[in-house]
């Protein structure tokens, strides 16, 4: 069980080794990584993520609790970064383990729907020509609405 918010990059191998020991209690482990994506015209220089630490931790801990209540999972890991990152850098990671793959996949998908729409992180893109705050994607909002917390 882990909720981590940090500014530095992370090693997926180290996190998985620390939080998901191969002790035979689970049969499936699902991991998802989000990266800073270059925009279509190649003008993205960086993305800055801001947050209020207490609010972010409380929100992600609530999400972890809700995920455990909804899905038959053995373990949940949520890691989200803040600060300035360049295209290609990792922003976040979720990992879930369960006896069977479907529960692990469904739980990871649920986590992602929430993180894309409701996690209290604010993104600002810096491009070669300007800077702008990023609004949530309407398609992500529709997916999230199907699984209201």
C-alpha cells in the first residue's frame, strides 16, 4: 500500500521490488506509466505540475481506499510527480496486483480515470511560443463519470 508524491524521477523496478514482492499472494501485476507527451507540432518545451501537498495526499489516499473497496486487489501503488518535466519524462505510475488479471486491470483503469480528471494537480504547458494551463479532456471526463467515487 503506497501513495507517493515527489518531484524527482523514479525507478519502476525499485518501486515494484519494494511494494510487490513475489511471495505467491497474487497472480497478476498491472503497471501503467504516464509520460509527458510532445504535442502534434513539436512545440512543447516542458510541463509544470503544481499541487497542494495535503490536499493531494488526502485525495490519493481516498482513491486508494476506494480502489481497494471496489476491486479484489492485493496491493495498490499510486505515484505522482510534481515540478517541471520535459517530453518523455515519467509523470506518474499506478500498479495493482490481484489473484487474477481482470481485477488488476480494472483497478488500474479505475485509478487512471480518476487521476486524469480529479486528482488535484494543475498542469501548465510551456511551448516555444507561449504558456498555458491545461484543461481536462472532455473524453476523460465522460469515462470518469461512469465510475463516480
